[in-house]
C-alpha cells in the first residue's frame, strides 16, 4: 500500500488487469452495449430501441434514438437578383461624385445621384454603387451626412 493513503490504494485486483473493471471480462460485455449498434452482440435489425412519441420522429441506428421532428418550413421566396456581374469603374465614379459634391457643398443624396447620373457613361451603375461610393468619399474626404428621415439625407463638406 502507498504510505498515508490506507489499504487498497495502488494495488490492482488479482482477477482484473485494467483500472475500474470496465473491459475484457464477460460480466462487463453487455454493460456498455448500444442496443441499435450492429456491432453489439445480439443485435436485431429493424427493431427500434425507443418507441415513437407523438409529435416526434423516431430513428434508430447511427442517427440516434428519438430525434425531434422537423419544424415549420418557410416558403421559398423568389428574389430578382443580377444574373451577371456588373463591371463599374468605382474610381471614376468616386471622382465624378467628388467633383459634384465640391461644386455644390450643400446638397442631398438624391440630387447628387441625379446630377452624376446624367453625366454617367457607365451603364451598369446602380443606386448601391452610388451609395457605396459616397460612403467611401465620406471616409476619405470627411464629408458629413445628415438624415432627417429615411427617404433622403444631406451631404455637406463641413465634416
């Protein structure tokens, strides 16, 4: 025995070679058996180990016992999105927008888009491109955006 720990510590039982008596002998063979595992002795195919519960799906085997049923499915929503990539020269668009904002320091977003759009020669420019370019300009040139609602906002160089 180990000193100070009392009797039985540090000694293996004579009939069991492993720790805790969990393996190797016939008495423990069924202790940790999984009923639906084909490798388990006495496995009977097609016999579920868990009975189905109302409102739940019951599976046996690798999926696990008594899984929850599938929840409510959401209808597929059709979204009209671009089927081809748009090619826009963002550097050129930003330069055009900056010239317009410099020419009219106090303006609103819709007016900037209308003025720049009238001069625009690129066909693939959309509203998100204008907005992203304006945000970049705000970061680079310290422009100020002031919103008084959700429809439009003011753009000024006094940022």
